[in-house]
């Protein structure tokens, strides 16, 4: 009984507005983090600019979506790449699939091991001048920036009781308990 009271208190204290349910086997509670909360948190860290040897990459606010029936999140963002040969920039979009990880030291949820699904450039005339090195650089910079910024922060009380974080059927699920 004491265990249930403590776990219920933890679940409520986490401050999530998502769904709460008992984990299979009674091993704590599963809390689903709403995508609108995740996207709001991510939006606070973007847009971002990164200067490279090849030019400047401006990364717009990403959008994170759950993928029904998947253990990965879908991540999409647009970008503008400019350099001395393309001063007005070439716009594009990238889509990724990613898992999640938890960093206990700062109580943050982060994207984990993102894989680039697609990179598209809007101006096909200019895109033919994008070398494979520049295409790889764009993908690398975007994935690095996305994995270094939290997608959600747990509050102090609930963070110490996190047992597991995963993507389940397109939802970010936090398992809390003693």
C-alpha cells in the first residue's frame, strides 16, 4: 500500500500532463510525455546557426512526431545553408528517426542515435552543386545539434525515480517507481 501511495505521488509530482498507467508486472507507473510538451521544449533552443569550413548552416525549429507502431520518433526540420558561392542560401529539409535517452545529471530527455532518413533541397538548380561532403556535413551538424539539446526536462522530485525511458508505439514513455 505504501508503495502505491509513493508511486502515485511520484507520478503526479513529475508534472506531466500525459497519460499515467501502471507498468506491466506492477513495476511502477508509465507516464506518456505529450508531443506538444516535447515540441515546446525543443522550440526553446532553436533556431540555431553553425559556422563550418564550407559555410553557415541555420537550423530552424524541429518538429518531433510519434510514429504509430514504431519504437522511434520522427524528427523533421528545415535549414538554410549559405556560403560565398550561395550568399542567399539554399533551403532544404531533413527528416530523421531517433530513439530517446535520459541524462540523470540534468534530468533531461534527449534524442538518441538519430538516423537520417532523407535530406531534400528546395532549389534543384543549386542543389547539384552540393558536394557529398557538404551533404554529409549538413546531416552531421543537424544530428549533433539535435542530440545535444534536451527535448524535455523532468522535475526534481520525479527525476530521481525514473527507471526507464523508451519510445513505445510512437509515444515517449517514462517508467517511474521505487
